[in-house]
């Protein structure tokens, strides 16, 4: 059965970079993010067996979000100097391995991933999004699952895991984030409202708009006052955290992995000093030859 795997590229590159503290090529260039990324991608492909796959990279911040909140993601530190040059090398690996990737100028990876996942799901495809970003919980459905690398069980999240994590349904996750804010994206929430209180309010009222329309029914005077004062910010937050529609192309044939160029992979692995991966590649070549005989 067809299955699409969409990988949040920057998230996994950063994760690999910080998980492996020091690894360099024979020429002294940093390779920790490259090695970790390749190994994590191999592990995901072995576990999920996707027939189609794409790695999506951030192409910059959304102009609409920046206009709504100039401080959006402003607190994030600069990319480490040793990580920056490794992105191009990961791109070389993906090209040689026959895997698709996408990066669009001014398009946040989250939005493109959401767009692609929705189109594939609407076409009847099962989709798995690989990312630790909690924004993707709003996409989880019968067709779309979430592979969270922070979950050591390796389970693909369904509605049950989203509800266990957030206390709300996937359709309410954007409202949940709008109320409590998101420190990762520098989006301030309502004072005094954390994950548990946000979930309780949404379980009672269903959505942010209904909550704001029925503030008189909120029992806590402190919460009523806080929500009344932050109403416009909450509505702004909802527009920020919802995953936007962006131009995206859903052509399954373009996302089906092609035969790898083993000669290029040999050269890359040799240049990076990845002896184990080089040996595994040669073993694959021998197995392939045996199958053809």
C-alpha cells in the first residue's frame, strides 16, 4: 500500500547536530549533522517502509506571520557555524540517494508539509509526518499520523496520542496553542493559562471563538479578566499557529524514491569518512547483484 513520509528537514538536521557533538571528515569539516541525519532517515525508512518520501526545508519566515507579530521567532539563536555548511552536503546525499526535497523562498516548512499532507490525505493516501513540532498535532486524522522523535516508542501518533499529550482533539490544537502561547515561536499566550487550563476551557467551550463569545460563563474571575484583555491577541495567535495554505505540488510520481547513484554515494561517504555507511552500501550492492543472478 502506498504511504507518504514527509520529513521536517531542519528539525532533524538540528537534532542530529546536537545529538552527535563532534564528528569531522578526514579534511576536518564538520559532519555530525550529516551522519545523524542519514542514520535517522535510514531508521525511519526501515520502520515505516514508505513508498514515497520528501524532505522539506524552511525557506524563511512567513510574511503574513511577521506582519501580524514582528517578534515572531525573533528569540531564536543564529544557526551554529558548524551546522550551516552541512545542509548543502545533506542535499547532495538526498540527490544521490534518489530522494525528493523541497525548499521554497519565504515558505515555512510547516506550511508546505501541511499543504502536501492534506492533499495526499484527500487523495486517500496514508501520510506520516516526521517532526517533534507540536503544531503538526493539528493535522492528525485517520489519514495523517505524526512520528515524534521525542517519543522513544517509535509509535506513529494518532488521535489518541494527541489527546493524551494536549488534552484536546487535533481539531482543537490550534485553539489550545492560541490560548497558552508557544515559547518556541515567541508567541505570547494569555497570562495564567497553561496547557491544562487551556485544555479544560476548550473541553468546556469547544473553540476559542465560542469561549470569547461566552466569557460570562467562565467561573474564574481572574481568567475572565485575563481572557477579556487578551481577546484580540488570542485571535491573532490563532491565525499565527494555524498552518497556512501555500502553493504546493502533489504529484506522487515525483516523490517516489529513485534508484540511488551508488558511485556518487561512495564518493560522498569516502569524503565524509563514513566507513560504516560505505561498508553497508557495498553490502547492499552485493545483495542486489545476488538477486539479479
